[in-house]
C-alpha cells in the first residue's frame, strides 16, 4: 500500500518576494487561487488522489494563515495514519538559522520525518498548478531501481532559459544538468520526447522541482553539511555518482513564480476548455468546506467568468474574470480580465450602521475594473476607474502595486469613490 511507503514533503518556498504584495501578510502556499482554493490545496490534493496521506508542509514566512487553513481543512479519521502537518522553521539548540534553501529546510526538519516508517521521500513544491498521479512516478522509480527520480516536463526554446534543463539517455537516466542555460547553448541540450511534444517544439527537459529519494539515501545526503538546495546543488553534484532517473510528465503544469504567471494561471480557468481541469471527478481539488449560500446575480451580462460561492452581484458586465467567495459587486459596474479574491466575512446592515461604514466590502457602483487582482477584503467605492495595462509603469503605493501592467490592490485596501488609475 503506497501510503505506508511514502512521506510527502511540500516546500512552502521562501519569502515569495516575486509574488508581493500577495505574500505581504501570508506565505506563498496560502495565496488564494481560482476563487475558492489556496495554492497549497494543489499538492495536498494530488497526494490524497495518489493515495499518499502522510504530509508535511515546510514554511517559514507568515505561516499563521497557512496553519489556520490546513487545520480547518484536512481532517482525517482517528483510525487512520493520515495527517497534514505544518512545520515552520524553528530554532533548536543545534541550529538558530532560518531555512537557507530547499535541501536545508528538509535537513533541519529531518528529525520529524524519521519518526515514521517509510521507504521513499516525495518532495514537492507548494507553488505550482498541475494534476499528477504520484503513484505512477513512484512505480517508475521502483521499476528503474533509481536512487533519485526527478519529474521533468518538456519545454520549448523560449521557456528553457527560465529552468534547470536536464539531458537524459534512452533509459531515461539523467546524464547532465544545466541551470537556466543561455539560448545559444540550447542546441546541445535537447532530449528524447514524445511525438506530441516534438510537434509542439518542446525538445528540452525542465526540472519540475518534484523529487523521489530513497529514504536512507536522503538521510545520508542530509548529513553532509554545506548543500542548501536540491535543484542547484544536490542533483547536479550527484549525476555522476548516483542513478538519477527522469520521469516525463506531459500534462498541464505551471510554476506560479510571479504576479504575471499567477494572474494568467487564474484567468486561464475561464477558457472554454481550461488546461487545468477543476471539473475532473477523478482528480478533485480539496479545500476548506465553508457552508456558504449560493451566489445571487442580477442583471449581469457575463462571458467566460468563474464565480465562487456566496457572491452578491449586480454588475452590468463581467468578462474573462474569476470572482472569489463572498464577493459583492454593485450596479452598473464593469469588470474585465480581473481576479477578485473575495472576502473572509460578510458585513451585516447593523454593523454597517453602527460603525458608520461608508465604503462597503467589495466593488461599488458604476466602477470600471480591468487587468487587476483585487486581494481579499478590499473596499472599492463608487465611480472608481482602474484600467491596468502596459501603459502603466511599475510602482507601489499604500493601496496598490503595479507589476507588468497588472494592478494589484493590497489585502484590505480602501479605494475612495471617484478614484482613477
């Protein structure tokens, strides 16, 4: 039974500076996606769907909301060995440092893992969007008698310089590795890929940051001080010493590295047939059950729009947008190319009167919002015009950040009526 053989470690990443301001008050795995989930739900759901139910999530920055989400979401039977535990970087008598990298995070937490019986470590990233059956990868690892198996995805020449690129032989054994190669070096780095991938011009194998290690091997590797990262050090340093296999994955996969890729990944969910399939009954994405009412929509023309639970919408038009849970959008408002994360709570009429709240949660009336990310609990007044796009320069204010033409309203921002950007 695979659950008895594997411990899964989900790496929460560093400070998430490239996703700022979405990571200003939360860790990267806790960032809300698709209107109702959080990024960490993706690898955890992949594990559960692969029958792997012993998981640790490693994090060190702003982990309070991540802890709360996992505690409120993943409850297993008292009679099973299943768990999802968050391990934050901790100071111990032997170590007073933060995690220095992916391998260092695993090294510092090793005493928690070795309490369990298992044969394989499955190491995952907490900031990627994909659906994958890890049991197939583990079976391939066993069949090839590998020391380490690395998930790889074929990429094209345009994307290859952003990744660690590997070269494998006919037996799928990795023979060489280069970190973020320059375009002129690529001609020597193509690998064997399927016909479908060749047709798409995807000839280069990129590391997905998903690893399987044999238990005893990883314990031994972690005893060697000085290595802090799997992708940059441990894999390249051991290619000639150990049997490292490539496991080729050809499904949808995207790395949520920056605001641009995060924005696109969310808006792509509105496509007629999205590459990331939230409707796959064999591969559900699990998240916190919230017991919210159905959404109520009045007089709104909608095209390619995804709407979460518990929304009250009276907008005139919503186009290619993701509207998160508990969102409120006022009359005569237009929302285009926007990810609105929604709210954590409702305001009652009594609260609004008692606290003399002038600008309510959500988006007011007669607004125009385009090319924007509206973080949780924002208050946008009436007659607000936010028109993101390449004509805007990168900048940061107390209320918003502009990156690559995308206007990101900070969590809890209050935008006064009549504001124009």
